[in-house]
C-alpha cells in the first residue's frame, strides 16, 4: 500500500516561492546572481607601521668611544727622546749630554654634522586620519635621528681620494660614481696630475655633489685641466676627518705624492714624518691584488713596533674583504677565532667577564668588524676595487664631542624663505674624530673584491 502525506505549510510556501522565482526570473536565475566582492567592501588602509628599507648600520661610529671635548683645542706629542742624554758612563766619567725631548702640537676644531627635515602642516593633519601614518613629524624625526648618526658614520668612513673620469668647466666626474660621497659641500680640494706627477695647485671649494652621477662641482676651474686617471682629493674638510685622512701619508696612493688633508692643524707636506703618518699605508699603485695574511700581519706588526695595539684593537673592513678573509682561512684549514669583546655603549663600557658583551670573529686576538660604509679602492683604469682593510688602535682613537646632538624645531611659518606652511626640524652635533696618535693605525688597499 502506498501512503502519501500532505506537505506542511512551510514546505508549501517554499515550493511556491521556488516556482514563483522560476516563472518571474527564469530557470537560470540562480546562476546569474551576484556577490559582494573585495573591491566593494575593502578600502586599503596602511596603518602606522613604517619599515625602513635602508641600511642604517653605523658600525665604526658605534665602535669608537665618545668622550667630552674638554677645555683645550688639542694635545701634544712627544716625538723625540733627545740625543746622547741616555748612555752608560764611567765611574768617574762625564755626565751624559743634556738634551731635551721634542714636542709637537696637534689639534682640531669640532665639525658640525647636521640633518634637516620638514613636514607640511597639511601632511601633519592628514597623517592623523584613518590609514594615515600617525604623527608624521614624530615618524620623520625618528627616521632622521638614524640618518643623522648615519651621516656621522659616513663622514668618518670617507675615502681620501677619487679618480677623475671626465672634466667640464667646473664639474669633475669621478669613477666609480659612488666615490663622490667622499667629498662634502664646503670641502677644499686639489687635483693631482698622474701623467706629469704635478699638482694643479689652485685649491677649490666643493659647492655641489651628485652621488648618482658621480659629479663634484667646484667654485671655479682648476689652474690646469684634469684628465681621466688624475686624482681629486681633499686638503681641508668641512665635516669630520675620516679614518682614511688619519692613516694616509703624503706619498700615497700614487708615486709622486699627494698633499694629504690638513689634519689636526698639521701643515700640508708634513705627512712624510713618522708620527704624522700611519704605521702601514700599503697600496699597490692602483693595481688590484688579493688580500693576504701576510698583508694583514705586516700592518699589525708595524703598529706593534710603534707601541700600538697594547689594549683594544680593531680590524675594520667591508663585507667583500671580510668574506675573502673567511675563504682564505678556510682554504688553509684555519678558522677565525671567536672571543668575547668588551665595547662601549654610549659613555659606558662593560668589564671583561661580564655578561654585557658580544662575541666577535677575531684574528690574532683582534676583533673583525665589517661595515657597508668602508671605503673602497679604485684601479688606475678607474674600476672600483674591493674594500680597504684597516687595523685601528681604539685606545688612541676617539670622537670628541663638544656639544651632544641637539634638536631644534621651527613652527614660525613667516621665518621660512619659502613661506611654506610647514614644520621644520634640525639635528646637529659638534664633534671631531681625534687620533691621539696617528702612527698606530694602518690600511691595506687596492684589494680585489
């Protein structure tokens, strides 16, 4: 027997609704229906997080201790013991000849690295809306604080010369273009003719610089026209001195000599004297060569022979030379040591054996640090070579700070030369790189990358 039941009221309404929709909209109605999509309901908002896509590491700046400037302009170096005043003597013989030591004065005024920034009043307001950056002035201020320290790091890591590739009127083009960074606006520069081994003696001031094009604009033409392969170099810095300025001597990097920067009020031409030049300034006349353990050992040996590296030393180089050293150790079945090294943080330092320290690769007990800002050499043909390798005695190297970093803000719109509705900020520091002894630092250059 077949049984059947009447549909419930809800089933009847459902079936009726389905039949109604089919008659009104047709049988393909369900296939044609639409949906809300992402573009209908979602608007991109970026939030307030900002990731810095730049390398902000400041290795050398962090490694060098910072000290208060003090009350004096400079210091003195004892450079001679006197002659004949120390010797053996007979029981009743004459006393040794009376002679005095020799002292030379060394000093330098602080430089003023500075960083400016600005935020328009409209940008400051819009940043607070949904999806905005937030307090735009605060975000930019935080970023510029990092930029300011990066500027100081790049000033103390600048190279001391660049190769000329072209010249037109008052614009010098250098190769590679990245070496234009070694010169700051306000630097006084000179040029050296590598063909005739003569100076183009008219000192000129740098008025503009283009890092991407590798151009340096001077405030007038030199006394002679530079050609490709000639060298441009600073004789006086507007910013801080650099490690390369400290280490170089008058006869490097090319035969015939260069008048190195007027470092620490030392007269141009005096860098041939031992106490005014690095312990080892090892270049190869613009010819690339592989880094060798003997080259590094020679630098360390010569520094030690002059009484340096008695305390804290540092091998400082670029990442390319660092990895070349690693490969050299591995090829000879040697391994870089790892030791706990105590570094200063700000004005504070840790004691040996405490937990606040870092493990670093070392060679002969000297820590090795790689820095993206380490200067590179350039071949006589104008090709960029690898990063230089420096051995530094940190006991005799410091950043003298006359005025710690200051922040100044200006919201006086009428004071702006452009008359803009903007908030301007300025960060500046009075400091100088001071090498208490120039002769206990060394450089190995003209290395292959």
